[in-house]
């Protein structure tokens, strides 16, 4: 049973997850071999029968319940394959739930390192299209354009904003995606590993921007394997493990249990190795 945080009458819910199950169906497990037409027919029949040949169910999220409130920044942690990104996509409305319900107040916006921008277009053009896609007006995009570029830092070593996105490193592209998304105030902003990219200076700017978004009554979810980013950004953490909500509580309380579970203290400064004593000079021969 996950530990739940308390609520007060002044808190306004923005996301409610009620006993949510998310199931993937994986085809091509080796059973029921046949022609491509037969395989397609099996896929078409899978909604009529759970025992369709060649279909395996993966229960990615299991009976997860929580309530998020305006002004909160909530970290999602867990080992690889625990269901963090899957849950985030479901909150954004990109994945259906098998059982249970997800209710949102306002429009969730998902930002991930793989969020789609158009590689053949310049960074400048992607800023305009990305802003419009988030619901900003052309005038709002124009007014915030320079701020977005400066925030991303991709022009610090050249005029990269005028080059096609395909020429960017993965880190540059991820920083630009975050900068576009962070230019707008969001009802619910879902961030998947975006703060893991870039140098410490960019991470600090990102964390400061998340704090600003919270002041404007938004709710932020952050998926990260970097415990320091979670500590610096979030006051509440949801810990998922094997699809189940293992703990929900104050950041330090949950991270303490999580780090004991994983043995990971990666955000703590490493101890400097002790200096070795200088070798003694050989004794002089008589």
C-alpha cells in the first residue's frame, strides 16, 4: 500500500488517477505462425478475444491512484521499466487505460527528450511551429522567440538556430524542446528526463523555470533518474516499481527509501581518494 500525502480544503486537484491499469499488447511472440494476412486477422480479432494467437499482454501500470494539486512539482522515480513514462503518457492522453480512470483539470502538455520536432526544418522554424502547437498565438511566439533561443543556449557556439534540426546534437535538440515548452504557462506540464540533458547551467535555468511555472498555479510532473534534480525541483515524489505505486510522499522521505532500495547515492558528491604517500627515496649506499 502506497503512503499518501495529506490534503487540505484549499488544494485544487489538477490530476486524479483512480486505480489505473495500463496494458500493452505485444504481437509476434512466436505463437500461431502463418502468413502476413493471417497475422493481420489475428490482430483485428484481439479485441474480441484475450487469447488471440501471438498476442502477449504486458501489465505496465497496476492499480495506481494519486491526486495532484495546483502548484505542486511531483517527481516520478523508479528503476528502468517501472512504468514512469507510461504513466506520464497516459496522463497526457496519449495512451488508453485498461481499467480505472484519469481525470485532468486543464490541458496536460507532455515534454520528453523524444518529443517530435521536424528535423528538416531550422530551429527557428521549429520554435514557431512548436509554440503554435502549444496554443500560443503568432504574436506570443514572436514576442518570446528571443527568450526561447537564449534559454536553450544553442546559439552560444554559433548561429545554430538557423540550421536544420538534423544538424543538432541530441542534447541541443532536447534543450530546444524544453525551452519551447517552458515558454508557455501550463495547466499540467509533464517532463520526461528533459533535465538530464545539457550542462549544469542549463539544468539550473530549467529548475528555476519549473519553480516559476508552479507559481502560476500550474502542476509539474518530472520523470528523472537524477535524484539531485528531483531534490532541487520537487517537494513530492511518486515511486513506481514494477508498475505499482510503492510510495507517495515528501521528497526526502521517498528518496531515502528509494536509495536504500537501489543502493544508489549518485547525486551525492564522491569522496576524493586519499592521497598516496610519496615513495621513500632509496637509502644511499655506503
